[in-house]
């Protein structure tokens, strides 16, 4: 490497902001998207147009407390505020590491705790009838899209994949002999999920009858005239597919892509699968996260309430 190129690289490294450094440190695209959302909101609160222009060398504990109070005033849930707090502390750590934030300031910021409390978890799990209806709608579509969309729905409720994990699946991730897939989840955590028979059959049909066994993304875009491309779906494209199939079903209630993941967790827990096993299958780093998917007590409480007689 000549001296000029070396100097250019050094210059670029020296101009990386703490915000950019923190984003680079994140493994998953979905994590970056969440952090960018938090930072954009933070920039608005500080009346700054671009979050890359936030003056972290001037950021203090008092600023952080003011941000937390503002989020409370907006009605943000405690878990949401905790997520914002983690983002800000992560960027401040990069600012401290770069020498533009003092140790005392960073220490005071680290000591700030998220507000206590919890809200009822959002989202829902789909009923067996709803899942069957969605798969039936796809089966009625004799185009390539019908085969693909059935495979997507089946693998999401059969393996509990996140949107980013679905669109990121590659043909090389398939383990045919075990009817399983290798998944790279959040934080570059790899796991292997074995597909239930119905999900494997839908996936196998998509690959054998339509996609083929070539390398590349498993789930691809389809143009008009059943023109199957080699371009991977996007997370937004996936969400549109699910909403389109829901509308076609006429009676399936609104759900988010993540609700299919909740459906998977709910089925496992209803089968009395222990929480540690569900945690590993879901790719969660903490069992606390897995517990948020456990809605069995809600059903128990609802049933108890309905049984009251006078």
C-alpha cells in the first residue's frame, strides 16, 4: 500500500463519528434500522437535522435525563425507553473510546437507569384456523407466487423466523438430510432450526417446482408473468406479501410479520416446551425476552374471569 492510499484510509477512519462507529459495530440490519430510528428521534429532540451531527462531546447526563423525560411525555413504553437508552449509551461508549467524551461524563451517563414498569406486550399469535386459511389462500393461487408465499408463511410459523432472517436465507443454509435450516440471527448468533413436516413440504415444493437448486437467496422476487428473479425479497416486500394474503383471506384479522414469530412461540409453549428450549429455538440471547412471548397466563386469567357466577 503506497503512502497516499494509507493516508486516505487514516483520514477516513479519523472522520468516522461515534454514531457511525456504533452502527458499524452492530451485526444485524434490523438492529441498525432500530438504532437509526432512535437516533433520528434524538436528533429531533435536540433540534438537529442529521443525527451524525449530534455533538457527543457536549452530551451530558442532564441531556440524557431530559431525553428520557421527553420520551415519557410522548407516552413511550418503558421497554421502548430502555431501547433508546441502550442506543445512546452505545454511542457514548464510542465517543469515550474515541477520546471526545471524558471518562467522568461517560461514567455519569452509564449510571442512568431506565424507568421501571412494564406494559402488556403488543402483537398477537394467530389461531390454527387463521394459519390454515392463509395457506389455503396461497394454495388457491396457481401461479409461482402462490407456491412461494405458502412456503414463506409455513416457514415463519413453523420456525419462528424474523423478517430479516427469512429474506436473508440462502440455498446453502438448507440442511436437506435433517430437514433443517441454518439461520444467522441477531448479533451474528447462528442457530439450526428443524422444520416441521408441513413447513418442509411447502419449502421443498417452492425449491423443486419453481426456484431450483441454484445458489443464492431462497425467497426471491417474482415479476409479472411468473418471471422468477434471483433478487432477494426485502423485509418491506415480505410484509406486503403477508398483508396481501391476509386481505385475500377476507376474515383473518390484522397481524404483523412478527406475529407469525409470536405464533410459533405460542404453539411451542402450549405444547409445554420448556422456556430454555423455546429461547434457543427463537434465537434469543436472554430468557427474559422469551417470557414476553408467553401468553398462557393471559388465557388462564381470561378463563378465570369468564367463570365467575353470581
